[in-house]
């Protein structure tokens, strides 16, 4: 008998067992010394309804659990053998003792050494609130399904299926299929990479899903499942996915899962300089954020070969949080600052289908995934510039034959971007001007700063950031520094715009400007100044080597400060200088 700690949870080391499936046969008295045990392992998948309006449980399908670890255990949970399920979900254990009490356990993990190699695990991040010493994230319970039986006197077929637990109008049983749906979606994304790089090495990844993972608004507490949304954390090399059935679930929203895996891809195969933060369809974003989000959504469409990005809401409802066609229609202002323009540009380079909406009809060609992948793992990963559509598209164009270059250019034109720009954005003319009026502080994308002590006045604004998220177009200004002689530099950033807010008291820094700057070399922070001193930022860098090109971003912190005072100016300007230290 299994030692149950509560319904649906079995006390096994490091594993949450969500259901036991049926199958198999009885033995005979004159049993041979050994039999074979084989079968298939699968999970139930629930597709979205029409127009992404909720999950369609009536259309539930069964899919194989591919490449997962399958264990043969004895009655005391000692491992007798292990294998990996095939792409059809099959497994087999020959030479198993007859008339023996055993169990098959399927672990929600993908393990492979050699070339290619990977290490993916789906775990429960939520811990008991009374546990004063919770295990490290990497040691949280791993999901699995299990089946107990006696091998009997003849070969045994034992099939296991992870069920949804849906009872018709609500979940009434263990949601055993959820972690395997997450696992299999990640495996699908990996196949796109393997199609062009068969020996790929995938960095270890944990995917955390729990029935308690909920959208908590603005706070994050991983241990309790309070998440603002599903997300990837590069610091933790982990995905975190919503699972609260009373709010929003992600296990069957495969585009959402691959989108977050797309951030993992950038972090481990390529590079991302995205500033992150709150964003939505229609926002005009910092170019680094626009590229990262657009890339991740485009990758989801490519990996799943599905041009409809669905994010459903509460199960049992017709709630559609997002229904985004990667092919059809114009959803918002187009340009390099728009994540939909970025995703559509990348996706249409890959696919061969003409869309049907306004502005479509020029995307019938395809360059395939290979040059896209080669650009992401090559020049995009090592660019001197920030990673955005300019670094990606200019480098991609340089490796394409003339015919494909013309196709790429046509897709840029369709998304209101200017063919021929370089990685610094030189040549781009779209400045997001509303109604023909020139936007402030948008172009040129990079301001070249002499490193001889000369003063350059640079402005930033929050014209496109009414919510104060600090990640929209023109809230950051980019600087380019060409360092010809290795030196340390005195950096001075002096605010030249007067806030003029009552009481205008320097003892209350929130009434004053707070400029910040970070300096990067090939995507790595090499120096910064973010002291919080009012109306200035003054610091001395470490040694900046030569000859090298550095980039920096300059931000007015008040535009990202949730406690920024009302009436703070919507544009702030600064005198900036870099002076070599004698």
C-alpha cells in the first residue's frame, strides 16, 4: 500500500505523484523467471476555443509524453531500471522478474547527455507557509505519475495517461496532465533549435507550475505562488507559470509557454539587453524591450507552427486574455518600438503564408529558421550595440543572398521601418511622430558622446509612458562612446531642466530630478552611477579599454519611480560629459 499524505499526493522522495493510471494483466502460477513490461505514456491536452475564447475541454486530445524519464521501481521505490519514452510515448523494460510487485513512474523531466544535451524539470514552487526552512528551488517537488501492479506470469502492457482532472464545469481531480503539457511544449520548442543545430547544448532549465500560482497584481512571492504573471527569470534559470484555476492557467496556453522559453533562448543561446517591465499591445516601447517581446512571440509561432497566439483566462469561461494573429491585421502603430511589428517581421521571414489583413500580401517568401538562428547565436549575441531590431535585422541582412535581402527589406517597409539602417539605427526615419508632429528625443537612436570632456545636452521624456513604468520609448536615451585610448573617466550628468515643484526642497529628493546611467561593453555592465543624489550623477569609471565601443543608457529615474510626484516635468534634459582622468 502507498503511504498517502493527502488525496492525490504520495510520499516519495522529491516527487509529487498526481495520479495512477490503469492497464496490465494477471500472472499465472507457472510463471517464467522474467517478463517484459512495456506500454505508452501520454497526457491530455486541451486546445483553446474559437478566437481563443477559453479552453475547449470538449475537444481534449491525448498526446504522447515524449523523451521523459520512465522508471521501473520495486515496491520500496528502489529503482530497478530506467529509460526514456519515445516520440510516440512508448517505453519498454525487458527481463523484469515475474510475479513481482513493481511500479512504473514517469517523471516530468527531460534528461539527455552527450550531443545534443538537455536538462529540463517541471516542479512545484509553492511551499508550506509554516515551513521555516523551505528547500531550495532546485529541490522543490518534481511532478510524476505512477502505476502499481504485479508483473504476473506473462509479458505486461502498462499504459499511463495523465488526465486533466476536469469534471465538466470545474476541476474535480488531480490536474496531472498540466506539468506534462508544460514539459512537452518545451520539448516542441527545443525541436525547432535541433532542426538547424542537431548538436545543440541546452542550459539546464526548471519550469515551475503550481495550482497555487496566481496573478497577484504587483507583488512576487515565489514560495506562496504570488506571481504578477508568467515569466522567465534569467537569474534563476527558470520559468514560472500560472496555474490558479480561479484566475488564469497557462499549462495549455502553449504560445505563452514558448514565449517565456523564448526569453530563456535569448538568455542562453543569444543575448538580451531588454529592460523588462510592464508592457502591452499598442505600447511604444524601449527598442530593447520591443525586440525581446517580439522575438519571444515570433518564436512561439515558429516552434508551434501556429500563427494564432492564444492566452486564455479562467478555465470554464470564454475569457480570452489575448488572441493575436501573427499573420493578419494591423494591431497598433507600427515600427521598431512596437513588439507586434517585431514579432510579425521575424515570423513572416520564416513562414510562407500570405496574411489576409491590411498591409499583408508581401510575406509569401521564407528564409527559413537557419539564418534567423545563426544571427541570434552569432552577431546578435556579440553586437557592440544594444540588442534590438536594428542589431538583428542589419546583421541578418548581411548574410542573406540578394533575393532574400530584397524580401527582408519588403518586410521592413511593411512594418514601417526603413531598409538599409545599420545596427546603430542610422538610416531609420520613423520617429513615432503622432499626427505628423515630430516626436521628442527619439532619433537619432544613439547620441555620440566625445570622451574629451565636451558637454552634450541630452533629453529624455515620458510622452509614451503615462503609467510610469520607465520602459517606454524615449524614457531611456542611448549613448555611444568610442574609446580610442584606455582611460578612466570622470562622468558628469547635470540636470538642466528645473522641476519647480512645491516645496522644491532638496531635502525631499522625489521633488527633484534623479539621472542614472549604466555603461555596457558587448552587453555587460562595466560601470554605472545611480546614487540618487538630486539633479546630478557624478562618478568615475574604472579603466575603459581601447580601442572599444561602449554604449550607455541614460534615464530619469523619476519616470520609473512609482512615487514620482504629480506634476513632474514630462521632459528632462541633462548636460553629459566624459573627461579622461589624468
